[in-house]
C-alpha cells in the first residue's frame, strides 16, 4: 500500500525558511516522479513543484520559483521541499503526491502538513 | 500558463440526481485531464485520468468525457458520500494547473 507522510510544517515568520519532508513507502520510490501541491485555507489546489525519479528534472510554479527547492533522497525514500523567503501568501497545507505512469496525474496523496507564515 | 475554468462553482443536488461539472482549458490539452474529489479536511483523491479513464476502485457512477478544451465530469446518481468538492487538473504542460473547484452540496 502506498503511504506518504509529510512533516515539517510549522508557524514561521515572514522572510523565514522551512524544510518539509515526505516519507514514502509501499512502492519503489526511486522510479516515480513526485510532486508538492498546496492549498491555502479555504482555497483551491495549487501545484508547487515536481521532481523526476532520478532527481534530474525539476519544475516549479512561477509563484515559488527561486524561493522553493525540491529534492529527494532515494536511499531514504524521502522527498523534500525547502521553502525560503516565505510570505503570508505561502500559508497553506502542503501535500506530497506521487505521480502515476500514465501522465502527470496525482495518483496518491499524503495527509498534508500545515505551513503558517505570520508574525 | 494554461488556465482551467470550472463551472458551476457550486451545485445543490439531491441523492439520486445526475450531476454534471464542466471544465474548460484555455488551450488545447488533448485528453491530458484529471478529476479529483476532496472532502473537508482530507487530501484530494484521483477519480478520472486521461479525461475518461476511471481509476481502479472508483464507482462506475463517475464518468469523464471530452478532449481539446472542453471536459465533463458526470455523476450519474448522486450518493451521500459524493457530497464534496471536485477539481479538474491539466497535465498537458508545466506549470500543472487546477480548476477553481466545484462544491457539490446537499439540496
């Protein structure tokens, strides 16, 4: 059974940094593209970033490009998202998601971790 | 960026009703479209991918159709567990984008 467990969400001040983690199990982690999707309180879904299985190809939403960095450790089955220069607009639940083999669709999701940016 | 526009933003329906949600892409995305269901406080769940492929385990009352720019999610006979918010998502190109969501409420 695929399981994705996010952690690292916290209350952080504007301009601060945070690193989110997503521990994966139940599948061969290194062979799957992984992604982060976020959802601001009471709002819709926003794709954030995606990283290929090898870690060689990454893409970002324009709203986070240059501030967020996605990475992975295939030896530990963990996906990361480094969040820098945070603003109030980054306040959201951040979901880790596994991309399927039939296209860039999010077949499995974690339960999410809440990032709150506030002074 | 490809904009995804869903309509309606909300719909009130009764158990047993047929419900149709539409999603329009700002440019041709072929059939690179998915539909998700999200219940309050929970992560989204994939229902349909490649516009009309039903994910394993998803009830057959859910169906998807369309190609190019216009897509539809249909629930043939609404069940109590179907009251939720539904999102479309294009997978044609980066940045991946979602529609604004359609909330299906109890009438």
